C-alpha cells in the first residue's frame, strides 16, 4: 500500500477504522474507545516511521490477557486443535 503512495498512517487506518467501516462495524471495532471491542498490539518500533515496523511485535493484549507473540500463536493452535 505504501508503494501505491499511501502514508503509513493511511495504511494503519485502512486496516483498522476504515476496515471496520467497510464491514459496517465501526460502532463496535476499529478504534480504541470506551465500550468498543479491542485487542492491542504493542510494537517495538514506530509504525508511522516505517510501516514495516508493524512486524516488530513486542506483546499482544487479547481478551484482556497479555501474550508474548509465540504464546498467543500456541494458544490459538490449542483452541483450534492443531
């Protein structure tokens, strides 16, 4: 998307708030706000400086629990039975 001319901020918005709007779910998801559902990804680097920093995941908060990325993947695999 950045190769097409979008800024890192525009890329983030397309994946979050604009994605929620496209699905008709902007009242429930897409931004951090009281009453909305949200999982949180904590990065080791600024994604607005370089969108490739989205891959530098430090921790994930999912369903109120903090995960190291590898632990989250194991948790998902265990739930799916794989």
